[in-house]
């Protein structure tokens, strides 16, 4: 039986300010919850599932029995963001990203992983952001950084669209200036309409690839950090005004791997 306080808490995690307050987010669906329960990077907080799901996944659930809460189909429907239920919803803890939390002005620390990373500037579509996380995961990027005006990477729609990539990659909401602060000489390449041909450009192994929104592109305050502007050339006679942000990210990631 789901208590009123549990239901209120789980429903609150649909909203960004409460995800940030509790440092928790929701993972739904059999496949994604199974991955959550078999990895060690992201801590599991709680599991809410139908008895049928629990019976079919006894081995998977065994290490987490103290975190398991059986629910009815009606209760699961009430706390879920999915249209079609898959029998299970889990709560996970966001990876830590703030140093000295008790300090008056906490310092945001960007994961300094070796390798290429994306910086996403103003991506507001959950499907686009989730797809870019999958792209980054596929092509072995070290991290994905999101400007504060991006859609929240831990929102249910982005988590679902990421197909588990959110569990495997460092993903952080941060300004580009803070990403570059520890390594100011790091190359920063941006997808622009007036740059060097991306198909012949050299993309360094430690580059930050900047992708802006389809409507606004890369903001001037981010553009000033670019060390190289890249353009994905259109075919002669093409009348397309722009590429979808996730498509552009996929092309740049593939080119980066191809010229290694």
C-alpha cells in the first residue's frame, strides 16, 4: 500500500525544483530499472513495483529487498509519467556535483574526465537531449555538460529518451566558463552556420563540442569561448535552414571518431 507521503514525494519528482531539493530522480520501465539495479555508479533509493514484476525478477530484486515497495496497478499509474506501464518504477540518487555543500557559495565541479565532451547550449526538447546522451554514450564521450537553460537532464522524459545513457555518463548542469576553468587551454569547437567544413576539420581528442538550440543556435556568451567554428555543409541546392540539434550532434560525434 502506497502511503500519502510516498505518493506526494514521488509525484513531486516530476518537478525540477523537487528533484534538485531531494537530489533524486525517477527511472521507469523494466529495461532501465534492470540496468539501474545492475550498475554501481548511481545509488538506488527505492523500488515501487507490481507483485507480478517482483515475482518475475526475484534474483534482480534480491539485493534490494529493503528498498522494495509493492504497489497496485492504480497506485503505479498515479505516480508514473509513462502512458503504458511496465510494472516498475525506481527512485535513484543524482550523482554528486557540488563541492562543499555547506559553504555559503557552493562550488560547481565539472567532472574532469579525459576525452571529448558535449556542451549543450539551450537544448529544451527532452527528446533531443535524451538522444544526445545516447549519442555521447555510443561514441564514448567522457561527459555531457548542459547550460542552465537546457531542459533538466533528470526529467522523466529525458531519462526515458536517454535509454540508460543517463546512468552511464556524467551529466552536469553548468556554464561553459566553469567547465573550462580548470583547463582553459582545452579546445572548444562549436556547430555554426559559418565555420570550417566539419568533414575535413580535425577534432581533438579532448575537445568540447558545443551544440546550440535549433531556434537560437549558440549564444554569444558561449560563442566567445570557441577555438574553432564547424559547419556541417549542406548539399548544393538544399533549402533546409538548419539541422535538428541531435542530428548535428550525431554527425559531429561520428566525424570525431572517424578522424582519430
